[in-house]
């Protein structure tokens, strides 16, 4: 791959986040390849230094790993993480496919007092925001973790494992869900 092709790829990743490509495609210098579980495609992500600060991230067009909690987006990510990360002892990528009902059950516990309609709006809007930067990959009726979660450091994962253990499981319906089923 020549310099021009590499520059084009970097521009794609800067403007649109991680890019999905067929498994046999070449990857430009400085990109990480994440293989999908079906081995038919890969995600190309910028490989930045571990200690890259805000100025380096801005130069490469990468938002920091933190997310502001715009209207509950972090709660939506937490609910997705709880449902899609099957084994917190393992890496979260690629995770497993989870139904939106499972995610909604966890989100109900994380957002007490919200009715089903309000929570669905929160879930839909949060998934849109998270999909834009590839934190999650929603499909009709389901969601899974996006390639962006592979960028979490060992320290991040340690903290996230503790958080995962504290999050409610989708196996235990909340009172809101019990009322809806009655």
C-alpha cells in the first residue's frame, strides 16, 4: 500500500471512525485489524499510542475514550456492556449479540422512574450516538459491542469488570417489566 492509499484510509477513519472491510483486504500502516467472529470481515482502527493525550487524539481525529453522558448515553452503553460482554474475565470484543429487550431490562434498572416510552426513546437515541463512533453495532432487534471497545486498556478493563459485576442482570426483570407482562 502506497502513501496515498494510506492517507486515504486515515482520512476515512478520521471522518467515519473504524471501517469495516473484507477479511482479505490490505491494511494501511498504523491501523489495527480486528477480525469479526465469522472471519469474513475485519475492522480497521487507528493504532494510537497508549498515552496519547487530547492534543494527539484531536490531531488524528479521534475523540477521547470518555463519553459525556448526553441524555443517558453512558447508561445505554453500560446496559449494552452488561448484556453483550458474556465473560468479564475475557476481552469484551467481539462480545455476543444481545436482544434489545435484554438491554431495555438492564436500562430500566439503571433509570428508575422512567416509563417504557421514555426509556425506549433513551435507548434509541443512545444507540444512535454510540453507533456513530462504533462503541456498539445495532442491528434490527439486537445490539453487540463495537470495535471501539477493543481500545480499552488493561486499567480500563479492570474498572469495567468491577462495574459489570455491579450492574443488574437482564435475567432479573424489574418491577416495571413485571407490570408490563401482567
